[in-house]
C-alpha cells in the first residue's frame, strides 16, 4: 500500500472513530442505498442503449424517483461533518466497498464446484431463485423456498401479482423442504445426475411458532409506532425536499451535470462517478429552508433507524418451535424416518442462544427374517451458544456447550451392507465443548472443540476427540480479494 | 396521466384526473405504506390503493407541480422487494417500477413530480 493510500485509510479510520454511533447508523443506511443505486445504474448501462438508457439513468439518479434518500442522507452526513475533507476521506476509505455485496452472514465450508451439470428443471429453479443449492462433501442439497417460487413465477409472468403477507403466504412462509443427492450413488459414481437413485434424503420443516419473524403479530404494535412517528416525519421531510432540486439554481445545475456525467460514464466507472458527484453535492450551499429540512430529516431518520434496529433485535432473540420430518434413504438397509421437535430461544438478554431437540427415528420397513423394533432410536440434545465478548481486530468469541443422549433400541446396520453390527444397541451420550474464534472481517472462523462420548454408533468404547478446523465465508473472502 | 419523456417519476396529469397508486408483489415489507402529498399524509395498508383526484383550478387547486411520495419499510435485514404502479385515466400511461432492497436498507421512498397539462 503506498503512502497516500495509507494516509487516506488512516485519516478515514480517525474520522470514523470520531463518528458517533448515530452517524455510523446513518452512514450504513447511505452505503446500502448508494450501493443499490450504483448497481441499478450499471444494470441500465448494460441492458439498455441510447435514449432508453439515458432516460433510465436520469430517472434513477433524480430527486423524483428512488434516489432522493441517497441525496438527502449525503447532505445529512455532510452537515454533521466538520469539513468536506473528512467526507472525502470517508468516501476514499470505501474504495474496497463492493457494489451489491451479499450479506456477510453464514459459516461453514462450501464447495466451489458441482460434479456434473445441474439437471435443467433444477437449474432453472436455482437460476430463478425458486430454490437454493448448497454442497457438503458429496452431498448436494436443494432447498425449496415457497416465496422464492412465487417470486420466480411472478417475474416470468405466470402470476400477475403476489404478496408474501397474505393469509396463504403467511402459512407457506412457515414451511420449507429440501432434497439431498449423494453423488456417490447411482450408476454415474461421483457425477451429479439428479435422478432418483442419487436421492439420499428428503426433509420437510414447519414452524409452529416463530417469534423470530419480524412480521409476527407480536411486533405489529412496534412497527405501527415506528412508522407512525419517526418514519412518517422522515417521509414528509423527504417529500418537501424534492422540488428544491428544480427550483434552486445551484442544486439544479449540479443535478443536470451529475446526470450527464453518469450517462457518459462507462459501467466500470459508475461507482466512482456517483461517489464523486455526491462529494460535490455535499459541498454545495443549501437554501435555509432546505437546510432545516435536512437537519430534521437527519434526526427523524436516526430515530427511525435506531428504533427499527431495536425491533429487529427483539425479533432475532425471539423463540421458535418447529417440527421436522426427514426421510433418510439408506443403501442396502431399511430407509429411516426421523420426526423431530426443535425449540430455540435466547437468554442473557438476548446475548446467548439455546436450542433443544427431541427426535424419534423409525424403520420405514421391517426386513424379513430380522427381529427388529419399528422404533430405531430416540434422541435428546441441547446446545447453548454464549458470546464471550469482543476482542479488537479479532471479533466475538463464542463458547458452545452441547450434549446429546441417544437410545438405540436395536443393533445398528453397518453402512451400505444391510448387515447388523452385533452388540451396538444401548445408550449413547456425547458432550462437546467448543470455542469458535473469528478473524474479524475476513469471514474466517476457527472452531476448536473437545468431544466426549461413551461410545460411537458402531463401537461400544468411550471416545474422546479434539477437533480443530477452519471455516470460510467465501462471499466475505472474495470481497476482500477483489481490487 | 402521461409519462414525461418516458420517465416513471415525472408525470403529466390533467385537471380533475384521479390517480391511483398500488403497492404489489411484496416480499418482506411491513404492511403499512406512508403516502405523502405535498407534505401531508395518511398511512394505509399495502393491500389498499392510494387514490387522489387532482385539481388545477378552483379553491382546492393543487400546486403545480405537486409531489406525491410513497414510502415502504423493509421488515427484514435483507431480501425485500416490491412493485409500485401509478395510473390515471384509462388508456393512458401507467408507471410501473420494481424495487429490490439494497443490502440491509431500512426503507425506500419513491417520489413523483406531477405537472398539470
């Protein structure tokens, strides 16, 4: 990194350190809206030409349209900052901001490649967001998303309009299904073909009670209050700001110039052009009436964003009760059906999470000549995840306690053989202590665990294992690698 | 109602015309939309269209241009979507715009400038 870049990063770091939590919250909203604006303009430049492209870009970057929020928040932050230099420093520090960056949540390993091609109907569904695909080892899982299916059908004109909050869709939102394929099965060993032979399991999941859904009726009053007060105030202010960009000659001149700059910019330069134009906007003198509206808008938006964050946090700490059915297709031995009850809630004022499961597994068929119970096993398990607090530049450590008790009512089948392994029925108890160490901002987590078990599925001897791993959030990693 | 120079947000309206705004194709949206017309507002559910009859002249004349805004709140941290449609006289233009929540964006306001013919 050269010295100029280093100075810019350091200066912006200092400015950000000085920034109050309020400014950080407003900055985040601006960053998100700005990223959406940039992505949309790039989309118009790559999908439209000539006057159609120009009209679309003007529409997008205009106080009349979807982008007044970006302009207004830019002015809010400009008026909150001592100098324009600080604003440019913050903008400069965002050189690595990726337009349209996906959420950075999620953990676990994923494979970059799929063995073989995805069958066309599944591929079409994945491509249109109706289902999502993930891979772990040789198992590929497709999750059916009822709302995603609805949106895909709507985008392709199969349904005229939809809402995910009608009584029917509220019911559908509680459901999910997935199908897993083991690529080692079937005739095309190691290649994904998507045929019935490769299906290894089917899962259906239903939420009985989900207080982690922000639209649960429990939060309706909170939303009404939020929308009826601070957000209403912000909406009125924004409405009143629109015409200043037509009536004030300085602002109008800036708008026309900014639109022309965006129309002529190459797609690769849209991000820098938008950021430069917003930097210019932040330096302009504002009419007194508009300045007052901007200040009020900033206060209203801050109150709205803070209260919304609190509401979403309350929802994230809500409790869930759900049921799950899994049909596990075995090779050479009877298929298994597992019925599971899942409950999760938070404690320690929402800082920690606890989850409990109770399940029963049955044999779908009883093999002839074997004296077996229909009921194969029952399991009870619980897990508590407790954040230990932040360490600067590392992140939040998480301590996990988990335990599982399983009662095997008959001897177990050896995998892929259809043969019973003698002397394997009985009780199994497993305890695990895990510490997850994050590397902040990299998408890398290092889980270290110790597992104690009185036996395994097939061997009746106590087992103590220490595990060490590394998990990657590839979206975050790739976002760091891109220049 | 006609789009000016193909714009979805700069619209030409007539004296006495009733315009209608409808939010549809909603995903992860709070079921309350804020509508503001020249600085005043009701709050309606997403399933109920907003309508207003515009007046160029008379004691209840509306400013020219007028500004109509519709503000939608996203209920989740990501994945929100909606469509907004604005229409007037039958047989004339309809403005249709689809919006996807950007990152963890909290809310989105669409503003329309209405100019009388």
